[in-house]
């Protein structure tokens, strides 16, 4: 293994661990008693992340900050889908559902992407893709079977929000990919986080979220999400894509939920039940099938 590949694998390891841990960070920041309303937490997090990314791009990498009108529109629309509809809804859901559970439901995003792209392209999905989709959906059903039996509306409400979040994140990714703009990744992410942050802040005002009064652990989680989630892991993701084959880098989609479940168990005492094992296995098999089909013709996304 040469030095280049080793460097790429080190960056991928950072993506594995840090992006898998962000679900834990969100849970710590917005759980009951944290003092951080979810919309305000998300808005301030992405605002801070966007400012750091702009500073890195402008003063360290010497990149131009000039964007065309089309680039502003594409990045603003995709930013709303990714950070307002995606990240914002995850934060709301994690007020009541475990971080590992949230990660497993969000891991289904490639499934929603495959469905959306099949509809947009008016292309009949292959039998293999349909089977993969059904396996993934079955995994979601298994994960939620105890809540369905018990009639636990809070968990089912969280499931609904997480599915919408995954759909929104997938739609934003597809929109940006199909517009095929060529801005630097740091600038793209900064603009997306900034526009998403504005929408999150407006939403917080509209729904009259309480004034934030975070406890120390919530502040630490918030800072971790900014520095490690938005800046360090994102930078490692971009570098890993340059140093490793895309199909290797995108294995983070399978590893992140496993990391999230393990961290949630050891740090927050979130339960891992037979339903968790069975549902997680089906979800990962379903997503793996979707990725295999993507290699055969369905474009990959990030």
C-alpha cells in the first residue's frame, strides 16, 4: 500500500468515526433538559460552520468567493433541502428518539435517492433494485415494530420526521448533482449551510422556540458538531474522494450507522435489542444492494 492510499484511508477513517458520531452530538445537544431548541441549535451550528469554511477557502486555500447567479440559486435551493429539511428535521426527531436509531433511518437515504431518480428519469427499476428497496423498507418496519405494537406515537413521529429528512437530503443532493455546478466544495458547503441556517432561524422564530439556555454538555456537543462534523470530517471526505476510488469512500454510508449505534449504547445507554440487530441488518443489506445497482448505472450522490 503506497503513502497516497494510506493517507486516503486515514481521511476515510475520520469520516467513518466523526460523521457516525454526529448523531450522538445532536442527541446530546437537543435532548430533554439540554436547553438547546433544535432549530436554534441547528441554525447556529451551520452558521458557524459556514463562516469557518469560508475562512479556510479564502485565506488558506486562496479560492475565489465569486459565484454566478445560477450557482447562488442552485446552492441556496439545495442548502434549504440539505440543512433545513434534512438536518433540521433530524434535530427535531432526536429530541425524542435515540441517536443510533436516527442514524439507521437516515442510512436509508440512498434508497430514497434511487426511487426519486427512477421517477425523474422515467426509468423502470430493475428487479434487483426493487428487491433491495423492499429489504431496506422491511428493515425500517422491523426497527419500528416494537413501537408499532405498543402504539408509541413519539417514536413513530420521529420515524416520520427522519424519513422526510432523508427524502429532503436526497432531493437536495440530486438537484445539486444534476445542475452540475463547479464551485469548490468548501464554498458550496458554506453557501448551503448559510442559506439553510437562515431558514432554520426563521422557522425557529415562526414556531416560537424558547430562548436557548444550554447546559455545558450541550455546548460541548454543539462545538463538536461545528469543528469536527462540519469542518474536519467534511474536509477529510473531500480529500478521501481525491485519493481513493468513490466506491471505497461511499462505504461510510454503511459504517456511520454502526458507529452511531455503538456510541449511543456506550455513552448514552441507548438500548440495542434483537429488533435493532435485525432491522439494522436489513437496512444495510438494502442500502448495499442500492449501491451495487448504482455501480451498474444509477449515478452516485453525496
